[in-house]
């Protein structure tokens, strides 16, 4: 198991446990600097500029995609439902990342002429899009409830 995969597992566990504490209003002052760094970390992970020296086999690319999907699902389940408690810059960054993932996930090495070609990151793009859609429904629900007040 590569060490970076272990690091992602640890990060997801840490975020799962720690974000609840970071969202508590009394704790906001302790976590002010964290949100910008977390946004940059998520961007660097989901859209890494460091490419392998040789092309990865499809099964490895699919395994990497599943880690990306876990991160996006964590955003959708752990962070975004509590967006009212988050800094607006961080929410904007997450929305930008999800938008980027939903439209820019095609693999450059995808070759439709190969009989077993698989569009890697297609599921990642779908997960990003679905998460954006859920967010828009949550936002429209919040807007409708505030209009009723």
C-alpha cells in the first residue's frame, strides 16, 4: 500500500472526526487558518500536477479514482451539509473544485480505438456533478425557507 494512500485514509478519518469540532462557533477562532489550507490541500489532491513517469494500468487509475470519489463523498456528507457554519471562501473553493471535477475529468490517455478502453474519472465527474446538484437543492431549500420567514 503506497504511503500516500495511507495518508488519504488518515486525512479522511481526521476530517470526519475533526470537522465537527472546527464548526462549533466557540472554536472558530482556533481554526480560522485551517480552511484556506484545507481548500488548497483538497485541490492538490484531486487535481495533482505530478504525473507518473509511465502510464498507469487502468486498474490502478480506477483505484486512484475511487480515492478521489471518497474525498468528494466526504465533502458532500461531512462538510457541505453544514455550509452555514463554514467560511464563505472555503465554500467557494469547494464549489470550484466540484465544478472543475464535473467538467474536467476526462483522461488524456483515453483511446476509444482500444476495445477495452475505460473512461477513467468518469465516475469521479459524475460524483462531483451529483454533489453540486445536492448543494443547489440544499441552497434552494434554504432560500425557500428564508422567503417563507
